[in-house]
C-alpha cells in the first residue's frame, strides 16, 4: 500500500439488511433495530460444490469450500458472529432472500439441476424464531440454468429469479405455507451481445466476464412493486417489466430496456431511498452509472458515470456489490481483485463523489450487507474463505475493520434476520 492509499484510508476512518431483499424490507427490518431484546442471526450463502455442471470446462472453477447455508448469532454490540448451525445442501446456495416477517428464507442454488430441463433450483426454508435454525420446505426449478440472484416482490407473494447461465428471469409464487410453486412466468433475454472489451475498463485490464451469451445477473422490483428490473451482463442492458402481482407475470415496459456502455457488463443495482434514483454497478467496467428513475413509467435516464477504483488505478478488477445507506447519504461498491469497498458521498441531486476505499481484509469480496441498525457491515470474501466485519461511521460513511474475521468457505452472500427470544 503506498502513502497516498494510506492517507486516503486514514482520512476515511477519521472523517468520513439485507442485500438480498427489496428496499421496503430493508427499511422495515432496520426500523426494528432498536429492540435489543430480539436476537440477530446471520445466514451466509456459499459455493458448496464446483460449478462443473454449469460452467464451460475452460473456466477457472470455484473450489466449493462451503457446506450450504451457514448460520451465526450476531452480537449487536460488536458484530461478533458465533456459529449456530449449517444447513447442508451441496448445491451452492449462493444468493439468499428473506420475507418481511423474517420467518422464511429462500436460496438460489447455482449448481443444482432440475429434471430434464437442465435448470437450477430455488429452495424455501422455515426460520425457527427461537434459535434461528432452518427447516427445508421445498425446492423447485428456477426457470433456467445457474440461478445467481433472487429477490422477493414487495407484495410478498412472489420470488423473482435471475438465471445467469440460462439468460432468463422467472417468477415463482410463494404459497400460503411458505413453499414455492412452479414458475408463473419465464422470460428469456434476447438482443445483440455487447463488446468483449469494456469501454470504461482501466488501463491494462483483462477483466472479461461473459459477453459470450446472454447472462441475466440481478432482478428486483422497484420500491412501488409496479415494475421489475433486471440486468443482463452479456447484453449490456437493464430490462424493465410491468409486473402483474395477481398473475405473477411480466410484460415488457415501453421502452423495454436501457443500454450501458459497451462491454462494461451491468451486474447489480440499488435504488436510492427516495425511489427516484438508481445506481447500477458494471462488473467489467468497474464503474457506477447513476440513472434518474421514473416511477410512473419505469423509464431510466443516465446522468453520471464514475469509477469505483482509485485515481490512477491500472490492471484488472471486477465490480461486485453495490449498496446505498438507509439514510441515502452514502453508496458502497465492491471491487474484486482490488479487494476494496469504494465509498461515495451522495450529493443533493444524487450525484456521487468518490471519498476513498477500504481494504476488505480478504480475497475477492463478492458481496456485503449492513446489520439492521446500519452500525456494522459484513463483507463476504469469496476466495479468502472469510467474512470481515467493519464498523460504519454513520456521519462520515467511513468503514473501520473491527479485527473480527469469521471463517466460512467461499461465502457468497449474507442476510440478517431479527428473531424473537
């Protein structure tokens, strides 16, 4: 680390839940955070088997060091995580989503295949409110190969799935007992593939993810529930759908999609708390594009593009996760290979100002999440086989490592649930 990096990070420290759920759920859980009588549990999705049945043979395969969904009890005062149990699956539950009551958890199983369709699966679990343990309810097909992201529609009646290797998105109904039904709609991405080289890649970058085919990467409803958005990394586009919350169906909005810079590879996005702005993170371009969002039409208008990497960076890095603080004042973006979390201040009109970055204390930060109070950030270092815990300075946005490492094999995503004692 050079002196410039040290000074930037020192400045951040001194001056400066749930990623898998819809914005309305994040707000509801954080509103409960002052009730210290409630236990807090962390659920960590992992890569628990190699992706040999999904990925091309030439791809460098994740080792699959996880064992399923790892469960921890979290100490609210210091962020310490004590192991409780492991829900062993062997199917790489790499993305998790939690219902608004904290009673059900859903996992996208990235390596499992269902029946003759060669598709992935999604599982539903009951959350024990006394000890946080999980009971499997059922598992259904995801509507495509390699489901990499799921979220819950604000109505609470549907799970939305993005199938990365299948290039499709699907809607799964949530039944009265929490189990999942067969897909009510499946839509396959169509369009011209983007450039293999990112338009905004840093000098010397070899960050190439997947412009070989369509790759649906994230899907989530807007805060109103009227529209559903999803990214396709291979097409360099964000698609917008009108959503029928009675039938569980998707209908193309007009316009149906918005382009990102060629080859930049849109991965994840996050709405601002005001619902009028959307921040989209590009995996290969390592940048964030700010869009004005029209809640009446689902329309997107780009207004700013800013790098997630420090000035002067050269080489390869892959963008991973993006979160907006619940007060809307800061945006956090993950950089894999650079192994940092970039921190941005949100201006009056939503424009971002780069403040600096924090080292993630591990290799390949795939995702991160805040606890319900926003006081701690938990970072999943996928190749480092650990979760690192940071204190969040709510006034300045800065992150400070609290010295706590949590060993987990290939952690992919963390979700936090408050349960009754």
